[in-house]
């Protein structure tokens, strides 16, 4: 089986460097026409330059591909909308959106300013929201769309000094969960990538010898599986250094306490039972949790 993006139009945000650059090059190599978006700022989000995006476009064109450089700040909806309009004006559609742009403002929560918290949310979460919003109706109307969110192990599991980043990176998983439900009848599939790679974002955190093992290419191989024709839906794919794994949120079956038993002491007494890993399963809509609990309560009260 070979994966092709022939005839597809893709937007990759933050594609001037690191993972986004690698995603854009790979999509173009496999036939996609690509909008290479990048604000061109520093790792902390300061500054801007069109050079990074232009360099990637030149690379794609030199290899015989088609690309469009774009300097929109993903945190600014009007700029994002203009980017999407430019893609449609040139190629008539948008099939793939890779929400990849990101910055870091790391500090322990005690020292983190609220401005640093808000900016990271603005770029990672609202950037993904803005770009998705701007392509959503286009994808709905054409009955086809592939959207990838970029999360992180920081978001899924936490990381010291990254309260802002971790919150934003979990938020995009929440965004995916609902978009999957709203997009499925239009064949819009939404997945999440949780990468780990040697880029400027991680260059001072990982020893040089190991940094070399964590190539962006090893992550891009996974990214392409999330945005092709037969992509899964609602999948969290973790990739790094040639490793590939899936992440899930599971919920246990839990226990039921009748009204007269509903005390914290009784909950604590059955903690092991409510936390029994053997009973856990993945839910695919919030209502399934309510349904599960109500089923037990209805059974207790003899309600059909
Ligand atoms: P990177 O810094 O090399 O690339 C990020 C790119 O996003 C930069 O080119 C930057 O200019 C661009 N960008 C930043 N803010 C932007 C904005 N407002 N609008 C448009 N472009 C903007 O970092 P990377 O490591 O390639 O990270 C790519 C994505 O992967 C990010 O979302 C990051 O959080 C995520 N991620 C990376 C790692 C890793 O190990 N490198 C781990 C987990 C998650």
C-alpha cells in the first residue's frame, strides 16, 4: 500500500522550521500542493519574518512541487482567513489542515505570568481553532477533510514548567473529540499527533547524541498516516525517534451507590473497585458517561 496526496491541497501551519517544515516537504513530495504557513518568529513567539516559509517553498518548488508561502499569525483569525482564501483562489479547495504552529513560554506555574499563559493558549489552542474554523465550511461543502491537531506528551501527561503549554496541548485533544462528532457525516476526519523530536523547540533539552535520533522525519512518517484518504478518525498517535504508539483516555465501569449510601466515606471504601483497570473502556462521546451512570440508577429504582 502506498500513500499518495496527489490532487490534494494541504495547509501546514508553522511549516518554516522543525516538524512543520518536514511535514510540508513530505506532503509535497507525495503530490500535495502545500500552503507553507509560518510567522517566522523566535521560539518564544517574539518577532516575525517571511524568510522561513519562503525557504521551504523554494525547496518544494526546486523538487518540482507546488507551494504557497504564507506569513499569517495563526492566533489572528483575519490573517488565517486570508491565508485560506489565498489557497482556495489558487487551487480551488483545501483538503488537509495540519495545525502544527507553536511556541514555548516555559516557567514554573508560580513564576509564570498570566500573559505568558494566555499567549501560549492563543497560539496553540486558538491558532488551531482559527485555522480549523476557516477551513471547516470548505471541507463540509466538498465532503472531505483531514485535520490534524498537534498535542504533546506535556499535554497528555504534564511536564514541569509547562502549565500553559500542557493546558493548550490537552485542549486540542478536547477540540478533536467534538469536531470528530460534528465532522463525520461530511467525511471530515480529525486526529492528533503527539510528537517528540529534535527541533529548535527541544535543542537545549536533549543531549546532542540523542537529539540526532529524534528526527522530524520519524515523526512525519506518522503524521502522514493521520491525514491521507484512509486515515483513522479520533486517533492520538504518539511518535518519536522511530517509535510509534497510541494514547487513549479510558474510563472504568465504576460503582453505583444508592441515595442513602452517597457519602464520601462510602466512595472511599469502594475506591479500588471504582478504579478497577480491568473494567475500563474508551468512551466516544460525553453522553456515554451519563448513559452508563443513569443505567445503574434506573436499574436501582426499577425504571425501564
Ligand atoms: P519549531 O519551533 O521548530 O517550529 C514551530 C514553528 O511554528 C516555527 O517555525 C514558528 O515560527 C511557527 N510559529 C510559531 N508561532 C506561530 C504563529 N503564531 N503563527 C504561525 N506560525 C507560528 O517547533 P517544532 O518542534 O517543530 O514544533 C512543532 C509542533 O510540535 C508544535 O506545536 C510543538 O508544540 C509540537 N511538539 C513538538 C515537540 C518536539 O519534541 N519538538 C514535542 C511535542 C509537541
